[in-house]
C-alpha cells in the first residue's frame, strides 16, 4: 500500500480540501485579489478570479475555494491577456478592467491609512502599463540538458509554471526567456539547487544575478561555469553573477538616474518600472523644491539622490556599501550638482539622530518593506520642517506616518503608485509638513 504524502511543515497546501460545488455571490475583492463571498456558515470565502456582484460556482471547502464557472459576469470583467494567468501566481487581477482595478488599489491605500486614523489628500494614481517591468525574478527547475524550466511559482503552491510569455515584462526580457532557460540548464549539479534568476534590464543589456544554487558542496564545477558563460555570451547578456560573484561580464550594467550614469553592483535594487521611477522622482523633487540642505535616507544607488542634489546639498545614507559605492562613483558623471556626501550606515541600528538633522530642512526616507520606525522616531524628535516618505508597504508607512503626525506633522498629500501591474501591491509617496 502506498503511504500517503505528508505535508511539509510550514508550506501551504495549494489544493483546497475536497467539497461539492456551490454557488456564491461575490461581495468584494479581498486584500490578496481574491473575490470574497459569505458562506452558509457565516464566515468569508475567498474565490480567485472573481469580481464584485458576480454570481459564481466554486468548489472545495473551508475559506479557500476554486472557481468552476462564472454564472453572471461583472461588466468590469475583461479577457486576461496572459495564457498562464490561471496557473501562475504572479498576477491576480488581469480579469479586472483597468479603471475599477486602480480605484480598488487607491481605496485599499485609503483604508490602510484610516486604520491609523489618518486622513489626507490622495492624488490620482500613477499606473504602470503592460510590458514595462524591467526587473523580474524567474524561478528555474531542472528540465533537459539543453534548457531548464523557467517561470513563476503557481498560485498557493511551490510548483513552477513554465512560462513562454510574460505580458508585464519589458519585451526585451520576454524575448530572452528561451535564452534564459538555456542559461539555467547547467545550474542543477546538486539536487538541492533551486535557482532564481533575478533579471534586470539595464541601458547596456540584461544583468542576471542567480541565487539558490547549492554552494555548500563547492558550488558549480568549472565545466558548469564554462557552460554558463557560453550561454551568456550566446544570449549577449551584459553580466551574470552567482549571488554577487562574477561568472560572466561582457559590459558593465549601467542605468541613468537623473543626470548621473550609475554602474550597478550585482543584485542592486531599482524601481520595478522606469515610468514609476520617473513619476516618483519628479514628485519628490517638486516636494523638496526650495530646500537648503537635504537628507536622503535609505538612498540605495541614488534613485532620488541625484535629483535632490540638483536642488541642494544632500547627505545620503544606506546600509549597503555596494550601493553607496556605486552612488559615490557616479557623482563624477553628473557635474553641476550642489554636492553629495554619502555614507554606508545601518539606519535601523544607527538612525540619523535629531541632533544630526539640525541643519536639514527636507528629509526623504525610502525604506524596505519593514519601514523606518527607528528613523521616523528621530525625525519626530527633530526640527526638520518637511519629510517625504516613499514606501512599498502602506501598512508600515501608516505606522511611521502616525509617529510623525503625533509629533506635529501633517500628512498633506499622497501619490499612489501602481508599478506591480495586476497584483494587489500598491506603493506611495507622501509629503509631511510641520
């Protein structure tokens, strides 16, 4: 008798428990992009690929169901553009017309702020279009000797959806998918390897940083590294690194940030779409106009630094020495700036203190998803008159905003930014004044 499969501890079961099909009316779209309906037991039921007011049939039991049929479709339903949409876990909302989809994101942002008792002016959202993502993470699994399987994880599963197209990605990345499958083929010498290709489109070509290759056994053999370099050359890639270690270099990956040309360190963070970066940078620059001294905290490679340095001298800090080094080196490519002093500094353990902020009249912070609780507390204690917050996580932004508001700031306006198209994710920039 075959033993039953055991569920791996900590991993969600991708399949809903068995249960007969049942009819539901969708009341709203939940935070993960699934439709929400009431069950006969009174609790919510979540059904993917459904929209408000639709009448549907779904199967399964518990609070997670699978859509079987749409009996009455919403007028806001549109045909999804991607053939992988119902299997792939990358996009949850391709079936929703753009206008109501974007309005839903803005209302989610408004609700997140309201939970911290924050009201403010919410401006019209910036929305990235299809084919604009310059940065994607593609998972690889063993395929043939010539080409790996490559794509995104399936919905609520550790399985891989092997993709042929990706409508969110820049056409240069989409066109490279067959070559990237060949590039990944030599990465599976060790059975525990589960590589991810972090692909960034730069001005000089595709930059690939590969993580998840088992290293404890010695990493890739010389033969596998040679195959990797051959495939990179055949695909005309700019650079390939293995968790930051150089494996192939044809051209230094560079991007233009404002007036500067920045040589990117391996695995460097960039905003996901150039359009969103331009909109956010313009908004931050407009809000900082008239400053005499600026602090750019969590500066990265200088997304906002170079634009701000056209206005006033800037102190820039980030925990990543590689990012700060790239920013500093790029200063030579941007003559005419007001001056930049850059420092590698852990702003969680060592935030910029209120005393250090005495001469700063505009402070910008752009932290990771965990937010900037420690730095926000110092800004609250300081005399800085204007703060600009950039965030990829509205919940931690709202928490940090509450700290500033309690210290006498007003959140005057917020720009929502939708650069992760068809996902539930929304970003923002907010302007605070005392």
